[in-house]
């Protein structure tokens, strides 16, 4: 949490120093989406850290959590620039979320990943797929010339990099034997919950979200 606060302070200070970003005003829907994305990026980092303890030799679980901290800090900085108070989110302990859907998803995914390293890598892959989709939807809610739009785009690029990392490790990791019924049930529950979240959030998706945007550079 101390690291996250430091990152947030640095992000906001840099923006203030260079004077490149003006205060933005966003719709209530965009603000709600921003708060959700802060927690979704936190979820990714919290899940990956828990797997890093279980599987310390798998590099994505050692490296990507720090990247997710940077993502959270970038979005919190954008919220502060927009005058949105998110201290209720930044004060949350690891594994705790205001959004109850994400709270439930966290528990399901951690339980699934504990069954094997292959399952944990699959969880990572699915989290990044969900994150890319949700970032794309969030971009449709803010002006294309806004700083938040650019940050979302850079985070999406980073999530694509993370997805590639998980796919590469999955290709090198043998799948476990046919899972026990309890393990299989956890796997199905995790995939089902991720799919349900994606479908629910996509049901209100603006047609503009189907357009893909490429940004120079990325936040990794």
C-alpha cells in the first residue's frame, strides 16, 4: 500500500509539473467506469501476488504485479485530476474490493489458481482478456482527446503484453492430469464468472467500442 501511495503521488506530481494535462470533466457513467477499472487493475495485481507466493519461479507472477500497481496509480492520478475522490478504493487491503462482483471473482480465481501452476497461468490469461475488453469499453465513455482516454489506451497495450507473457508461459507449462471433480468445478466457476462479467458489461457497450485504437508506447 505504501508503494501504491508513492506511485500515485509521483504520477500526480509529474502531471502538475509539466502542466500538460488540464482538469477533465467526465459523465457519471465514465466516472463509474473509472472507479471500476481501478478495482479491476487492483484485482489483477492482488491475484498475481498470491500466485507469486505459490509459484515463485513463474516470472509473470513476480513482474506483472508491479506493473498492475503502476496501472492503478495511473488511474488514481486521473481520478484526482478529475476531482474524483477514490480514497475508499486506495485504502483497501489486498484481496478486498468495494465492488462485490469483483470481490466474488477474486475469491473464485485465487481458488482456481491454487490447484496448479497451469491453472494459475490460465487465470492470468483470462484476467488480461477481461481487462482488455473492459478498457476498450471504458475508452468509449470518455473524449478521445482526454488524458484518461490516452491512459486507458496505454494500459490496454500493457495488458496485451501481459496476455502474451501468460500465453508464452502456458505454452511451456504442461497441463495437469485430468482434474478432480472439485478442481474441475472451480475451473468452470472461474471461467463462467469471467464470462458473465464480460457479457454484462458488453451488453451496454457503445458500438464505438468495436473500433481499435493503437497508442505509441505503453505503460508496462
